[in-house]
């Protein structure tokens, strides 16, 4: 019996159907597993220095949002706000700054800065961070991440990788 005739039988059709469904299921499960196994080989995107403003634009003791383009490539006409991301920048002294990631260390929601109580607040599950970024309360397992920072030619630069969009 040739293959075409064999497949025309109920038993042949069921065998082919089960193999197809099993193969598809294996493929669906296998791709993430292969991705997980190979993930250590994938390089993270490079960090680059990003200009966030002149030193004199920031007041000592204040924390403000700094918005910058996250991609160093050409800006597309349709990029809009997707081209922007932000960090929180605190000026500690004449030449001392701290740049905080704008994302909660619990599940990544953008945190808000409240000037009067001088805290970062995460609106998603209520984590609270002190002005220095350390955890004050809530489910966040650690303080806010900070970026390497430098001052060059009177301008503040932070070193950050690509991030989700926050405007
Ligand atoms: S994401 Fe911020 S508390 Fe959960």
C-alpha cells in the first residue's frame, strides 16, 4: 500500500493528525526553551551616554524628570513619543547628581516623584521609595536602579540602555 492510500484510511489519518498536533505542540513549547537556553549568548543592547541638560538647569536639592531619545539611530517621522524615555535626576550638590531609573523594581511600572513628601511613589502596587531611591515600603524588593552619570563641558550625561516608553 503506498503512502497516499495508507493516509486515506482512518488509522492513517489519525496517525498523521496526532503527529501533526504533537509536532505543533512541540514547536510551540520548544521555541521558548531554545530561546531560554541561548539567552546567555545574546548580548544586551549597549549602554550609551545621553545628554540630559546643562548643569545650571538643575537646582540643588530638587529631583526632576529628564526626557531623552532612547535610540541613537535616526528618528523616524512616525516615532512620536515612542522615541522618548525618561529618568529622574536629583542634584545633590554643586557637582553631585544621582540619576534614577523611572521604573519600579517590583514589576516595572513608572514611578512618580512627589516633591512635598520627597518620595517616589509607584501607582501600581503602592511601593514607596525615599528621595535617595531606597525602599520605604511596599512590595518592591530593592531600591530604584541608578545610572552611571558624568558631567562634561557643563552638561549632565547619563549612561542608559533602551527602555520602554514613558512621557
Ligand atoms: S510595579 Fe511598583 S509596586 Fe508593583
